[in-house]
């Protein structure tokens, strides 16, 4: 059984219009559920409920807010098998990845911010004698969170964890493609003791429910993960009340392999960097930069590994790569391969649906390796699929020019045994996150976010708590002998 209604003010309710959204399994196109569709009026109801709950929730002891999140983390672990299967059916994530990565990271994030709630402190500023100046961090109010379809369970925790720990209330809109795990989190949050109205879940389309969240005058902050194009529309819509906007947008990650790298580690790590979750990750290492001296051997080993990846039913524990999340997105990825062909790029492996007839009804694509010029579209625009573009370079300066040669700046990686080069190159990469001799590592304590067209603001860590609070400076005159500026009498 899955929850199929909206969660507003602590109640499960139908949408005002009565309309529903069909949620399909990308493995075979089968219908999983029909979920109530939220439209503008439903978002308004949710914001009203969140605003009403804010005054009480913000006054809870921070430790008590933290205990609710800690209990939620425990419940997620208790229901791990159920949640992993739900995420796999809804998104196409291989069950092995949902169990090994998505579920632990979700629980860890809620547990981290549950522990953070009563440890996020203000400060005292040293000012002139006779005054005490202290700074407190206060919650913003109602947070509108818009969650993407690629990691819905994990991103729900990334946004709700710091927002709720800081004392905000929330209206969250999961993608209409993958809403089921977020709805289940709302059920578990209620079981954990979260008061009515503190969390509200509205499932709807971006053009209606999402747009209303972005423009709503009673929402103090919008946090959005998704495409750069939609990020721009949110910024424009937010101007009415000058709400805070936090954007985690697209990426075109450069993954640079130097001639002294451990090739076995680099080949395996680079495959994970781009093919994990079918390449549907903003931080994917989708541009592979190879030093000319090792490019031939590396590509031979890398294409062999890509061809050996087990593509299939994501519910099968042996599956290493499942389907793309929707037919529309599969077609978009295929359109990039058509563009690459038109521009004279070379597909070295993959580029088509698997031959297995059992996968014919699903949104499948083989792991794909393309050799392309750095200025071609497939090397500049985010494909968001199991497609990696290969370039070669001769020296460090050329590698840096190619790596920094897009408008994105989310994640990047490099593989080398030279410690000085690692620090130097990481310093010069234009990216919010850099991995050395690894890729796609995340942790609740480490800030996550980008620069350029990859957005602004940070998820995770103390940086996230800054994002969900406002600083208030309080000045106290502690010396009665300080004369007034305009003495009278």
C-alpha cells in the first residue's frame, strides 16, 4: 500500500480539483499508483497550515525538535526494506543502490541535523566598551521545497533536515514522476512526533504547484533542485516578496585522469561517477579528460567495463544499472546522441537500448561513451543520462582549460599520485566540490552546491543551517555612564 493523497495540516486530503497524477514504473511502464494532484489552491492551503504551525514549532526547545528528527531517522532505518523497494519501483534505481546508498544517506542526514538542532549557536561580537553585541540565528518561517525526480528520498532529507532543525515549517513538492517516497516520509514524520502543519506535502506539476510555491507571498524561502532553466523562472517568480532562493542546478562535471593515476582505481571510479543512477545526477562525472599518454589503455579498459555493466530490472539485486526514470527523459537523452552524430562525434560504445526483449517496455539505454570536441553540444550541455564524453589533453594547463570550459561549476574530480598537483588543480577548478582519487562522495557534514549555472547556496553541514536561518544582532548598553549623542537637561 502506498499513500496517494496530499498531506496538509496533519491530514491526508484529496486535491481540491479531484484530479490525479498517474505514477508509472520505468522498468515496464506499469501503473504503480494514481496520486492526488495539487494545484494553486492546495498550495495555498498548505502554506496557511505551515504558517499557523510556525509560531509554535519555532518555540520548541531545539533539543526537542532534534529528537523528532532523530526518531524519524530511526524509523527510516526500521522501514529500510520497504522504502528501498518503493524508491526502486518509482525511480528505476537499482535496488542494490537504494539499499546501500539512498536509504543510509537519508537516515544519516536526518540524524545529523537532529543532532545539530541544539548545537547550532549564535555568537558574541567584540565591540566598543560599554556595549554587549550578540548575534542569534532565527528561523525564516515557511520554506517551500521543490524536490527533483532523480533522488527523491535523499533530497527530501537534504531539504527537510536543516529546515526543520532550525525551526522552520515546510511545504514540499516532490516531482510528479516520483512522489511516493516523500509521501511515505511524511507518514513516518508524523509517527516520529512532528506536529500537524510543520510538514506539508503537495504533489503537483511545476507549472502550477511549483510556480505557486515560487511566487507565494507567505513563503520566506524556496529551495529548489533541478534544471538551470527552471531555476531562472523561480528567481523571477520570487521577486514579489524578495524571498530567499536556494538553487542546486545542473552540472557538467569534469573528471580528469593524469598520466600518473592508478588506472584500475580511476577506471572503476570514473564508471561509478557517470553510470551510477543511470547518469541521472547533477554531480555526474560526465566529461572524462584523459592524459594523452594513458588515453588508449584507459579507454580500452573503460569501454570494456561499460559494456559489462548489468543493465536490467532494478528490483533484481544483480542489476547494476536500471532504466531512466521516464519515457520523456529517455527521449531527451537520445536526442543528444542524435546531435552528437550530426556534429561528427564518435560513439565508442553503447548509444542504444539493450537488446534484451524483457526490457523492451522500459526506459533503458546502454552505458554510452562518446568522443567529442570540447565545444560540441554534448560536451557543453547537461545530458543527465548514462553518457560520458571523452577528451584528451597534453598538459595540466590544457586540462584546466577544458575542465573549466563550461558555464557549470558543481562537481569535478581528478586522479593523480602527485599530492602537490592534487592541491594545485583542486584550487584552480571552478567547482563547488572537488574529489581527488574518488568521485561523488557526499556526507551530511560536507557542504554541497555549486557556482555559475550550477546555482548558489549550499545543502548539508553548518552551511545549510546558515541557509535556513537569519542572523539578528542585539546591542545592549551595559554602561549607564555613556553619554547620549544629544544631551539634554
